[in-house]
């Protein structure tokens, strides 16, 4: 993009400025206006100090006095799981969150622009969806929100609905990316309010910055990831059980968006009845500017169903292109997997010295990693692969770097240099989450004498959809890892 | 947009009218900078008025053989930063472009919406150089003077900001 194009785009984004002709005269009038100086600044300062002390005393004195006799109470859990009285039951029903009402965080945040006040009264998030509850005063309609988390803009489809009069529910069909504490730091920006039905829209700017606990997903059991529907190749990219929904994301090679019918995926309970679907959508897999004769025939489908309360073997029926395929899913009752122990956190893996440098969109120097994959192994097909993957921290966030030979194209044959795919992922409480960058790197394995492995790496990774393809990260340096039974790739 | 350097040689501090006459050719640029940094027309006008008042109060510190424009733009930029730092500004205002005579940025083009959002998420220092370069069409020398940094740093900062805005420039930071 040249400088002229950048200027044009920036002008479109900022808007043309019209210089107010009367600005010089206003400036002059302001300069000539008598200056207002505080009459007795010291006295005012003293009064302010006294008032401040009084306010602080009023706020804290009751708490200090009662604390002496109060029985020590347990600290609230990091996850704000509280019975919800702030969000009306009708709002929860509209958001399909009645069954998990206790997981909806109440908020008391408000913002005002012009005469329109917007209150954020609640929020819920899991890996598949982000739900915000707004209260409008006056009731002007549905706030049009966009959401950023610590990693950037959450680009996904969204929908809105009404709750009790004045309450609106904004649903983004994507979950925010939390830090390792399970909390996502959101920036919610509302640029307009759209009347619900015929009526004018209101422009303005309201912002909120809630910290939202992202509810963890549960496993679904093993399922085949790839299958064919006639000439279409279907990849089940995501099947996850969140507390509120069953979320399935599928990639269909060979199908245009128009080819994929509304009932492409259906979830059937153990008795064969359809589970209530609450989100369904199909989209192209590249930005519209990159659509061509090849990318045009690649479609991504995102569907969500209400999380069934009963455990059992459910059937995911996928149909299209005059063919159908059924995938069995073991769905647990909500909360049933809690007793099986939590997932391994990055800090559960032992530290290892690294000397890796990331430059570009994600810049950091990794001197200490927490490898979660280390060494060579083979699968049922007997093909040897090598994998090194490590958790690392940058700018306060956890990431996961994965370097692994591709057994479909190459066999690991000991110390040598291999051209392999590399990924950098975000990390959520369940482990690696979304891939941010992908590239091809030169991985040198210098030492491969179990349990110790080391070597070097050099290459460039490009940003994926989440961070944009223009983002790039250059990876270089040396790595080490020490195999233990907890680590892959075995 | 390009401005001839305004060098002050014989203006006495103490005459408001003379001071405003001196600044008047620079006010469109000051207003454009404030609008680019703050988005809101009314906030931009407030910022320019406050900046001129500050400039008037500090005119005694101005070196008479210097270029007035970067000096004024620096004060405007500082005033805009002060406004954005004010919590109440971010909560209560921000009504955006509401004037009917202005070209109102619409949300019709998602790419432009994304760019606008990304621009206003930039740190102040990066947003400043982008606005100075591509909204006021200043040279890197003028940007360096306004931002109080070297020309090389101005180029580098601009390049980094463009990367964050995903407006990949065809030039490298050292060009």
C-alpha cells in the first residue's frame, strides 16, 4: 500500500474536517476573557483535604468497625459464580442461559453519550459465545457492540434480542480469549443504537471494560475428524461442550456457502429427537477480497445447540451434496467432568532453558519455556515424528509454540534439519486454544538422546484470521527440552 | 496539505489580537490535528482553544527564531492527550462526528470501521505520528519537531503504527 492509498484510507476512517470559520474569533474572545483564578487556593485545598478524609472515613469506618467481630469469611472464588439477581429471568431465557444463570456475572457499569445511558448489567462467556446484557435508558433500541479482548478484535457473527422492556442481549458467536487465570479483559465499544423494529438509529460512543470469566469447555470423547460427503471433504475443526452450548465448527472443502443448506448439521439426542439449535451460520473462509475460484468453494459452518442436561450418546448428523454422515458424540451432563481433575496448566510443566527470539507482531525473548511436547515417537502407522512444543509468556499472556514434523510427508530420522510447520497458539485454561500464527520453519535437532533434546529453529510465521494475515512473526534461536512421562508426543 | 514555516521575529507578548493574528494561519492545522486525535468536532474545538490559551501563557518560553507551527501543534497534541486521559471525557463524551456538514464516517465498510477502531486503540504517540503524516500531510522533519523526536524515530514510529493498523507501507522505516 503506498502513501496515497494510506492517506485515502485514513481520511475515510477519520472523516474530512471542516474548519469552523469562527474559531479564530472564539479563540481571541477566550484570550481576552478575564481569567478565573481561585480566590483562596490554600483554603480550598484545606477544605478539599478535610472532605476527602471525611469521605474515606465514611466509606471505610463501618467496615473497619464490623471487621473486629465478624467471623472470617472465605474469600470469593476467582470465578464469580454467584446466583444472579441482577439479570432478570426473562433476559436469561432470551439468551438461552437459564440453566447456567449462576455463571452469568452481574455488572454495574454504565456509560452515557448524549441523552442515552447504557448500563452493562451482566455478561457470560465461554469458548463458543460471549453474551452481554445491556439496559437502555431511555429504551432506544439494540446497542451495536464490537468486542475486543487482550489479543484484539473478536471477529465473529453476532445477534441481538430483547429481554424485559429496556433490556437487550448482545450475543457474539465466539468466545473471548482468557488469560491463564481464566479471565478475559474485554473492551466493549458501542458506536450506535439501532431501534428494535422501525425507528431511527442513534450514533454515539459508549465503552465498557468488563473482566469476564470464561467458562471452561468439557471433552466430548474421540470422534473422526475427517470424512467425505460425496465430493465434499468435511473437517470437524471444533466440537466442544461449554456449560451453555454444544458447539461444532466444520470446514467443507468443495462447497460454496450457497451449497450448504440450513440443516447441514443436526444434533439428535439418544432417543432421536433434535436438540434445539440456537446458532447456525456458514461463511467463506477468507476475506472477501481474497475470494477466487478456489477459495470460493471452501465454507466454514458454525452451529450451536443448547447444552443437553442429560448425558448420553448423541448423534451429529451431517448432510449435504446428496450424502450424509453421522458422528457419535459422548455428551456429559453439565459439570460431570469436574471430578476427573482439571487440565494441565502451563505452570504444571517443568521449566526448561530456551534462547528463542520472536520478532514482529509478537515480539519477545524466551529464556524460559515450559515444554509440553518433547522428543520422538511413532503412532500406529509406525512413522516416526519429532515434536517440540512449549508454553511461554509474552506481555503477560501465555502462548504455546508448536514445532512438529508432519508424519504424512516426512519421517523423523534423528538429528538433522527438517522443514516443518510451526504454530503459535493462545492458551486458555484447557490448554492451547486458537492458532494465531502459522508458518514453515527450519527445525534443527542437534541432540536427540532421550530424555534430553536440543537444537535450533529459524523461520517466519504469518498471522491467521485472528490477528490478520499481514501480521508476521520471525522465530529464531535455540531450544531445549527434557522428556518426562507427562510430555508428548507419545 | 502543506504549510509555509511561520517564524516569529518581532511579536511582543502581551497583545492578544496580534497573537491570534500570528496563529490564525496555523489554526486549520491545529484543528485538523485535534479532530484526528479526538474524533469529536466539539472536543477538537475545545482542545484548540485550550491549546491556544496555553500557548499564550507560555509564549514567553518560545524561541523567536523557531518555527511556530511545530510548537503550536505540540501544544495541541498535549492538550488532546490530556483530554483523552481524563476519565470523564471517555465516559461522558465521545459523540463522534455529528455535524451534518462534515463527511460522516459510516460503518458501512467493515474495513474502514476496523481501521478507525484500530487507529483509536493506538497509543497516543503512535496515533500522533500517523495523524501528522497522513491526515495533515506533514514531512517527517515536521513530525519529528512536533513529537520532539529524531527524524529516524519519527519514521520508525510511523512504520510501527502502520503495521499495527495493518496498513503495510511500501517503504521501510529507514527509507
